[in-house]
C-alpha cells in the first residue's frame, strides 16, 4: 500500500505546498543590513527559523 504511485504523488504535492507556504528565510548577511526592530519583526514572522534552528 505504501508503494501506491498516486499516494506518493499526493504526498510530494503536499510537501511542495508546505515549503511554498512558509516564510522566506533570511541569512546572516540579511541580518547585517537590518535594524534591531526589523530583526525582531522578522523573527516574529518566522523569517529566522532556519538560522535559529541551525538549518542555515
């Protein structure tokens, strides 16, 4: 049942949609050009998640 091609296609489409729905991720270079207020807002909006969780 796990090798159903339709199920795999649907799963791939769902994962793709989830990636597209997440906020753009900022880099350390982006942070260097931002004010403290902008950084705080970016953190709240989820733009720093990759940096904060060590994925970037």
